[in-house]
């Protein structure tokens, strides 16, 4: 059992929110990326292959080849202050903390954790416990539910709590893919971008992919992405030909959710679509998959295939509207606790 000696039994119980995102390497170098990928790709939720098959492939092939390539990609987006995802996540946490302090008169604690890498979920839970939180709301920053993301957060939280002597009360937000305020924030981000840069021939909504067989075995992710896409298109008043929904970031030879973002962009260019704007509604913060894969790599693919203009619309990040939405979402799930 984990030592809980920091808990004072006479302490007034508090309520906490733990914001959780995917994670990031500690540095854009091969060693740090290898540590991160080892943790990420060993997660049974992420790769469902039998361990006897997956262990040699992961340790003898992938972890000997992919870290160097991924480190080069991370260096393209790394800032002087560190990882873009971690910087944004910290800003989101700080902004949410301010909002909650005002709206609950300081009765809600807010901490940040990453499913992989630092700061870890066990550390985030411990910080809340040591600050007196006896009720904890888990808020994964994944709008659409998938076993590979939200499910992994649940596993990590419960695994950490297995070592606690005095368990907190728990609540868990599974998804918010169709929250009106979330859709409105996405739509307003598109409107703001277009007000400054003009419209494009096509709006591409690119979501992170998962293997097709995960979906056929019951993962609702594909359906929730489709609903987000339909609601966003409706909020923007787009016709059917004005937008398309795609999936990015596939790994390995298996069939993943389709259509693929990279192939779609190349086909759009071949079909004489001159300009595209790409938004990634499945990401709550800009990261390697948006800043490098979409805004750089996929832009190059589109232009080389004959496209003329490619624009990436940033994630909601720590914008006021996004923080307001997360605050309202959290407070609704905290009803009866504060």
C-alpha cells in the first residue's frame, strides 16, 4: 500500500479535478522518445496484440528504428520552453483553475497529468490527495471516447489507486463529442480563422485514427467522430461538398479507419481542389500530430500533388471559449459534491 501519511484526518475534505492528456517525451531526442514510445506502445489498450507476439516486434524492431525518426519530427515543433502539448496543457490547467476558483470560491482543486510521460497520473492523483481532495473528477481531454485513449486513462487511474489505503470518491467523464459548447467553440474557431484568412474550397476534419478492427469489435470512436463532424458542419452551415472527415496517424500494416487524411489530401489536389483548410477536432491541444504531421507533412503532400493553398486551423488550446466549456463541463459533473 502507498503511504498516505500526508492525509490529516481532521482536514476538511476538498474536491479535485484531474485534467489528463496523452503525454509527450521529456525532450526531442532519441533516448527520451524511446522511453515515451515504450510506455505508450506497451499499453494493452493501444496495441491489442498478444504480448508474446508484440514484445519482440516492439523491442527488437520498432524501438530500434522509430525513436530517431520521431525525435526528428519532435524537433520541428519543440519550443524553447519545451513540448508544445505540455505547455498548452499547463496553460489550460492554470486557466481552468482560475475559472473554478472564481465560480466555486476556491472549493475545487485542479491538477494536470499525462497518461504517458510526465507529469504522470499517479503523481497528479497524489498531489490532489495531499491537498485534501477526497472527491476527484477525472477529465480526459479526449472529446471522442476510444478504448485506446479514455479507456487507457481509466486503467491508469484505477491501477494507481490500487495502492492507496484510503480511496477517494471518483467520477469520470467519458466524452464530450457532442457538447453544444464544444461544437460552438470549434465552429467559432473556424469562423475566426476564415474572417482573417478567407475560406477554402474544402474543410477537412482530420481525427486521429484507430485500427478498423477495434471499431468492428465495439469501440464507439468512429461514430462519435462522425457525430462531431456532422454537428460542426451543421453549425457552420456547410453543404455536403464543402467538407470531408478523415483519419490520420496510422501505424503498421493493419487497416485503420478510413478515409486516410494524407491520401485524401493528395486525391483532392488531383481532383483540382485548389485550397483546403484542415481542423483536428479530436485534439484538445496542438501537438506533434497537428503541428508536424498535419501542418507540415500533410501540407507538403497536398502542395506536391498540385494543391495551391493549405491552411491549418489550430486546436482550441487554452482559448477562453475552450476553458469556459471545460469549466461548465466540470461543474456539471461536480453537482452534489460542491
